[in-house]
């Protein structure tokens, strides 16, 4: 009996440790993909065309100062009071400032066109389309193209 007493008096075998569960992150929720149409690309191309036309108009304004107003040079020589000279200089300065303003609007339209093609920064694309309206272009074509680009950018806001 001694043998059975030794077995009964011994400690019970330790229980196996509980299985270790590894924590696994749940998979991320499936987000619907952004719809991708060609609208922002068309708007960007239109704005770049507007920027090219606006650049030409701005350079004509800035270069036309000497070409267009050079016709009055023969009258300036005969003006003893200097009134005509002052008036021509004023007109030259006004036209030069308008050319510089057109150049700024053109650069903003170009920035908006680039952002629209890249589908980045919707606000910059929108701003470029708005300033593109003021670049005018040839016979107002630039303004009309900018309005079309503005509508396309507004419609495709979710793609940015």
C-alpha cells in the first residue's frame, strides 16, 4: 500500500497552459474606388489652352505698348506743351499694367489646368478656371473655354 499512498499523496499534474491566441488586425473595410472619368483631364486641357491664348494676349498687350502707340511719335515732336507726351505715357503705363494682370491670370489658369489633369487640389483647379475666365483670349474664346472647364471641374469634384 505504500506504493498507492505515494501516488495519491503526490501533487496533481499541472494543467497545460491555455493556448495563446495571436491578435490579428481585422481587414480594413473595403472602400469603393473613386470614380475616374475623363472630365478633369478635359478641363485641364481646356485650361492649358486658355493659358496659352492668355499668354499670347498678355504678351501682345505688353509688346503692343511700343508698336501701337509708336504711331503718335510724329505728333509728340510738334506738341510744345507736352500734354500729348504725358497722355501717351499714361496710356502706355495702363496698357502695360493690364498686360501684367493678364499674365498673372494666365499663370493661375495654367496652375489650375495642371492640378486638374493630375486630379490634385480641387481648390486650385477651381481657382484656375475662375481666373481663366478673365484672361479673355481671342474674341472671348478663352472665357468660354474657362466656363466649360469650370463646369467640368465642379461636376467632377469627387475625382480629386
